[in-house]
């Protein structure tokens, strides 16, 4: 089971999880990335069907990688790398890399899901 939140090494950023029960006993931990000093949301997947399996922080705290799956699991996993300095999200989907602003990441994830 994933924790309620995972903090960057310097604790300036956090990935906070919103657990959503999709079906009886089928839980999806939907992530939201925030700047802890102001609680500003940088990336919000908290009301989606995207489950974070793993969160990997860069040692300098200015980047994080989320390993994502979309419920119900009918799409390959996605690696989402976030550059916190530029607020850019890089979506690694199969052999494709798509770069978007963090604000547009969910829209791009859903677009990619619908096109499969």
C-alpha cells in the first residue's frame, strides 16, 4: 500500500495521494503534486483514474518521476517525469515521449488513453 504522501528530499514538494475506490476493494491512489510552502498544486491527477505505483524523487528535489497505471489496466504503464523548475511534464508512453506543461498533463494522458 502506498503512503498518504511522499516528500521530496528537501521537503519543499510532496506527492499527496487521493485514494478512490473504483469497485469493491479496487483502490486507485490518484496523485497530486504540491509545493509545500504555499500548498500550490503543480500537477493534479487526484480526480482521475490514474494510479501512482511508485514515486521517485531526484536527489536535488527538483524533479520527480511517477510510475502510473490507468484503471482498469487496459493501457501500458506510463512514466511521468516532472521538472519542477520549469514545471514541464514528460510522458513516456511505450516508445513515445510527449512534453507538456504540468497543467496540461492530465489532458494529454487522457487524450493518449482515448487514442488507443
